[in-house]
């Protein structure tokens, strides 16, 4: 109901307001949570004047035994100490040891037995795979054995003398290991066996002892590898020779150095044509691949690759590979986008994979930096999605008849965008995955969402928009951890490390900052930390410094807490200014009084009016029994004239305004502070949107009031009309109150349909 707002003329005094210092205010600065700036990392989030990073170069020879599924290798590692510190020992990662029989990964893995178990689950639980690196030797360049200690997935090499700042140290390692069957016991890499043809498809990574990172933040990053927390590695140059059966095709990190020795003249010709083609060109066709996979060659071939300034190395090898490619231009450079896949991946992979690779390079480059490497490769391997510099292994295969679901199609495109996108985060912007999964997965998932929207505005993205994270945010807090949690200790890994940070960045871009401010700051971060090792504090600080936006409250709420957003619009008061003219005011007051609902007691007492004292004894009546408070008297008119004559011209103008004033009362039910976004709908059908920054909650209060005024009368108010804040309860977001529709369905339990839509369409013709 509309009320009258009376304007009172009064003098304003100054009032001092002091708020007790408390660590519960969501707008307190991130001082204690972040490391102090120093000469290595500045308060603006940039590398300091003493920033350094180590370098590790590798020369390797590896060979795959296709009969025994063994990989054997020998490497020379040259470690460059660019730090100001003398290092008495070096730490080397032995990630394959996660698969050793006595590994902590196996020991800490929980297991249980239900009334029924699948054969696959039983195999994985009972697997007795003899994994892990088998070290033949660790030697110096003089051929003498080095003293070393293996501690599970880490190896310490003790030096005779500390490696001084600016010096380098080279050493040799010879090793071998049994390659795991990914389809039986899982893994980020391994092999897939095709029983029908007795063929193998190898996706090989973490296959060599790798130098750990030493930096100003962690010292040696030698946290044990348990399987979830991924990898952080120093940059370096690689020269790798890979020996495989002569009928295998290899996809690899780096640039092939001996194409004339391992490729046919026709393949080399097609590759050259692909550089300037508009569509992907088949380097190895399906017919050619099928012919090769039917017979096994007895000889061997060695493929040699060079890669500069990469943090890791991976490759894939199989006689089953089809191969296509297309060039992607970046100024004068041409990057080769390529895909390798068995016939089982078609028609999906030939149609979409390389196009998705090329699109990813263009999309990510627009928001970060031009893709700097010479190639980007997508390899099809069943049930996996994993990334390495210039190469990634991706799942997704259609039915045997070539049909596929829409879910599979978009799943393939999405996993390719995501894994190719990892070239940017963390392969180039080299964050510490072992500690902070969100710094690569979350940032990459955000960029993936942008790339998906550029592929198709109706793309069915799984993560990114605020409303898609609501169910997670409002869930049981005992099963939710802050984003700023170590990778091995995260609950709900996908939502925590992928979905929530991607959503947070999307909200920053669309709602808190705006696209222009966000895009500039995000690109500044990417370009600043390209080929370097950033930390969470560096990201937070660059985003603020490059945009002049204080985001400490946002980082605290979204990254350091498990709070959710629930803002309620509890009450709305409607008022208009009273001009104090009794000839207008009193009729209005009378109308208001008459419109009030009657009290039930008054209604029932009315029947007893004739028995009251004043009715039985008229002498008890006086002036007030007949007084009409709504009657306009000459005195009322005279008093009003005196009041009006004293007003200034400006005050008379304000008094004459016919505006509608609305006082809105908000409540912060959830602990996550967010902006208050309102859509006003007027009685004439027009709308108006208002944005109130999150700082309306800056005093730590749980309630807030805000007055709006309009020429037109309001019909309704919608809080967060475009689902921007991940508000978990929409039922308290409306005035007048609305019932948020939901439904339940009665259904008959049935098995998943065996046919996809393509198959149904064929059958219906």
C-alpha cells in the first residue's frame, strides 16, 4: 500500500560512526591470507626485480617394446641454477612410482565391497601391476655413480659440492617401466589394447624422471604425487628420440626433425598443403590407416623431436592412427593444428577434432596471448582427457555404426577445447598444479566457456554461468571445501577446482567489473606470467592492480570460504511526498483509513453499539464524539499558507513533485556478499534495471535499505533477474512475492534407451 512521505526541514549534524574491529567483516583486506610482497613478487602481482626461475634441459632416447609393453629410456639432464641460492642437492620427480606396488597412492585408497561389483571395479581394486620406475643408474657426466635417495615419488640427488648460483649441473639416468593398461587400471597415460586386431595405442606421459621446481615461494616443490595433484615443472629445451615399430605413427610435443626418414613423400606433400588450407587435410587417410593396422612390421623407426621452452613432454604412438592437419595463422607464423585418431573415432573426430583445436588456439589467443608453440595436437584415446605441451589425449568415440549422441558430440568438442586450452594454463602460464588445481583447471574452464560460446551461442556448456553452480553452492557445507585448498584434500573435485572458479571469473567479467576491465586485467595477468611461475596472490593482485578494482571481498568470499549467496527482498514500502495542503492531505488520509481491514472484534462489537454508555447516556458525549479529523477547517488553510510562504522556490518545487518513492529492505541470508541487482517493472509495462555494488554490505551488516523514486508506479520488482549472482534461493527475490514453480514427475523405472537420436532417425525413414 502507498503511504505518505513527510519532508521535515531540519539541520544536519555530523555523527561519528565507529565500527568495532572484527575479523568477520567480509570486506576486510586480504593481508594475513596473502604472502607479503617482496623483491621477487610485487604488490601489483608482477615479477619483482629479483624474480628468478630455474631451467632444465633434456636429451633423451626412449623406446617402446610393443610386445612386452615396456618403455625404456636414457636421458641427460642439464640443470641451470638461476636462483641466488647454493643448492646442496637436487630433487627429481618419479611420478611413475605412484603405480609401484608399495605406493602410498594404493595404501591410502579407500575400498569397499558391495553386494554386487563390476568386473572392472574388482580388477582395479585387486590389480597387482608392477608399476614404477626401475632405475638402472644415476650417473654424473664422468660416468661415476651419483649418490641418490628415492623417497616414494621423489628422488634426491646429493651433490659433492653445492651447485652455486649461475652454475649448471648435468647428469644421466637410465630407466625402464611397465606401461599400464589404462582401460584396466586407469591412469593419465598408458596403453589401450584393441583385441580384435591385437594392436595397441600408446599415450605416453610422465615417462621420464623430471626435475622438480625450485622457487622463491616453496623452495623445492617436492610434495609427493598421490595421483590428483598434478605437476609443476621448470621450463627447458628437449631433444627426444623415440624408437617404435616402423609402422607406427607418432604424435609428439615439439617439431619433428627427421620427416624424410619416418614419413612418406605423400605425407610430407599433404603436410605442406595443410599449412595454407581452409579445411583440415588428411595426412594419413582412414583407408591407409586400416591397411597399416592389419599387418605388423618387424622393423623399427626412430622419430626425433625438438621442443624449446616447454615444461614437459608427451607423445602418442600407434599403427592405427589417421592423421589430419590445418594451419592457423598468427601474424607471419603458421601453427599446425593436428589430430591423430583410430578409425574407431570416426566420423566424429575427422569432422570436429582439428577444427576444435584451431578454434581453441584462436579463441584463447584473443584473451591471453598469441599461441607461441609451432604445433597443437589432439589425440583420440578412449576414456581420458589429459594435457601436455603441444599435445593432449582426449576421449570420445561414436557407436560402431558411426552414429552418436549430441552429448558425445559436444563432449568431444569440449574436452578438446579444454585440453588444448591447457597449453595456456598451466603449460605456459606455469602455475603450481600440485598445490592449486584451480589456477589451471579453473582459469582454463573459464576460457573454455568463452570458446564454447564462440563456437555456438547455444552451446550446452556444463560450467561457467552463475546459475549452473547453485546446487553445489547450497549443498552440505561439510562436503564442500574452499577453492583455496590443496589439490589432494578437495571435496567434489570437479565443482571445486573447475566449476566454482570458472563461475567466479565469469561473474567478475559480466557483473562485478565489466568485460572491458576484466579482459584487460586478465590478459595482463596471462602476458605478465607467460613462461613464468605465478601464485594465487600474483593472480589476485594483477586483477586488482590492472583494473583499479578492490576485489579482496570477492576473493575472500569465493575462494577462501564455502559461503553461498542468498539475498532476500524482505519488504517494500511505497510512499509519495505530501505537500501538506489540507485540502489534498486530509481526503487522502481518510481514504487510507477507510481502506484498512476491519478488526474482527470491531465487527462483532458493532452489533452491541446501542447498549454502550454513550448511546444510553447522551450526557457523556462531548466535542470529540462528533469531531471529524478529516474535515478541512479555515485554520488548516491558514496554517498551510503560512508554512508554504516560508518555503524557498527550490523547496516548493520539491514539494510539488509527483514521484513514487519505494523503500526496499534487503537481508543477507547467505554469508557470501554480492551485488544487489534489481529489475523494476512499471504498470505501463516498461522496465528499468539498477545495479548496487556489493559494497552496500561493507559494514558487515546483514540487512540493508535502499530508496528508489520514479515518475511511474511500480508493478513488480525482481532481484537478480538475469541470474548473475548464483543466488541459491529465488523464492525470496520478488515483490510482490511469487511462487517459484517446480514440479515432480511420476515415472516408471526403465533402462537407458539403447538407441541414440541418429539411430532413431534412420529407423523412422
